[in-house]
């Protein structure tokens, strides 16, 4: 009978230990899932910001191309004017 009680006590300790481990793992999983959700939200914000920055860069590049073309045309005009003066 004592052996049966000891076995039952050991089994109870094992069940309690396993239940404790289960609840700890469950809490860790919940924290991990929350962190994943936060990172997904941050990723969405970063993706939107990246698209905005790409759009800005494209507009800036077009502006710089137009400015360069205008400056080149102005310089070419001055060179033609300078050549006429010299001749």
C-alpha cells in the first residue's frame, strides 16, 4: 500500500511539473505571437514608408534631370552667343 501511495505521489508531482511547464510554454507562445503581430504591423508601416521614399526619389530624379537639361541648354546658348561675339 505504501508503494502505491509513493507511486501516486510521484505521478502527482510529475503531473504538476508538466502542468507548470505547459503553462510556461503557453505564456511564451502568447508573448511570441504578440511580438510577431507587432513586427508585422511595423513591417507594414516600413513597407508604406519605403514606397513613399521610392516615389520621392523618382520625383527628385526627374526634377534633377530637368534641371540638368535646362542648365545644359543655357550653357549651350551662352556658348553660341560667345562664338557669335568672337566672330
